[in-house]
C-alpha cells in the first residue's frame, strides 16, 4: 500500500495504532449500550456487528467515508443528533491529534533506535 519507507511513522500512526482506536470506539459504544439498558452481551454484539458491517461496506465500494456517513444520516434523525454531539465535543479533531501524536512518537522511537 505504502512503498515509501519515509512514511513508516505515518503508517504506524494510522494502521499500527489504528486497531486500538477502533477498539476504543467499540469500548465506548459498549459502555453506552450498558448505560442505556442493554445487557453486556447485547451491547458487545451490536457494537461489533455495527463495526463489521460498516467496515465491510466501506471496503466494498469506492465511495468516500464522508459520503457513506451522509447517506446513513437522516435530516433531523437520531444519527444526525448523535453526530452533532460528536462534532460539538470535537471528536474528529481529537482523533486527528491522536494520530499526529502517534506519528510523532513513532518518529521519536525510530530516532532512538537509530542512535543505539
């Protein structure tokens, strides 16, 4: 996918650390499900199946993620309300900052390993 070794720290920030980001979001959805009254099994299954289905769809089409998101967001509906809450909390910029922090740390670690 990326054949330029100079981008290894960027790949690490997105793909190397990425599974933890996904697990973090699943963890949050599970907790929300529990707090809303679902059983632990229901919250886990719904969270996992939601990620699985969304990931499969996104990987099978050329449609940008932003377009897919818009396609499943009804004006004035529940998803729009949830997304507005995420936007108000600055979730997207926080995720971007997290990836930048991971890339910076990968660069630092690479420099340290190069010195040893």
